[in-house]
C-alpha cells in the first residue's frame, strides 16, 4: 500500500464540518453537497493520487485534468442537482 498524506483540513468548509460533528455528536449529516464548492473539489483533486487506476467511469486522472475547471464545474452542478 502506498503512503497516504497526513490528515489536514483542506478548506474552511471541511473545518466547519469537523467542528459541527465534534460539537454535536448526535447530529446526523444527511447531505453535504451544499457545503462543497468548486474550490473544495479543486483542492480535493490536487490531493488525490494520479497514478492509480481509472474510476468506475473509466476516466483517468490525465483525461480528467484536460479541462479541469470545466470538469469540476460540471461535477459541482451534478452534486447540486443530486445526480
């Protein structure tokens, strides 16, 4: 197994989610899409391994990066629409 990066907050949004989870342990997160923006997705993309297998959609990291901003905007829109 490859070494994983150390756990570190990737955005203020993630920090807020962690704060809420810690402050309200009885709270259940039923949806998180409203807390995720394109910048969050961009940072998450930069933190992922690029040498692994393609995803279930058969898209490789290299292909995903070709039009990264458009792809991330499209992903964000699909998250907001629940697709």
